């Protein structure tokens, strides 16, 4: 969490989500192409009322980045290249 940023969720809620959320959501998304013809899921964007969360696979885990919803598309596009290098 960046200094000065106020989260909409508690640290405990964030931790609980990261335990299972990315695995569950990416598993469901993987079912959209059971033959694998569309390729594997690289990332997901979950839009909440107040913010948007980008979930992406990195190495042996997942990265979640939360951004205020109105700014999400431009921020996610801006950081895409950096995330792909992880």
C-alpha cells in the first residue's frame, strides 16, 4: 500500500482475498476456454462499485493492484509493460 492511500478494505480482508480469490477467479476464467484454444488466462479485472482490481499471474503467485474505478483503465494501460516484465 502506498503511503497516503486509504483502502476501502482492511488488511485482513485483503489477505483473506489473496489466499483464494485469484485462484478461484482465474480458475473460473480458465473454464471459458476448456480446450485451451483461446490460450491461458493472463489477467482479470474485477470492477467493484468504488474501485477496480487487476489480478495477474506473476512467477509462482498473483499480483493484485487496486485503483479508484474512474482511473483504472488508464492506470492499468500505463503499467501494463512493467507488469509483463515481472
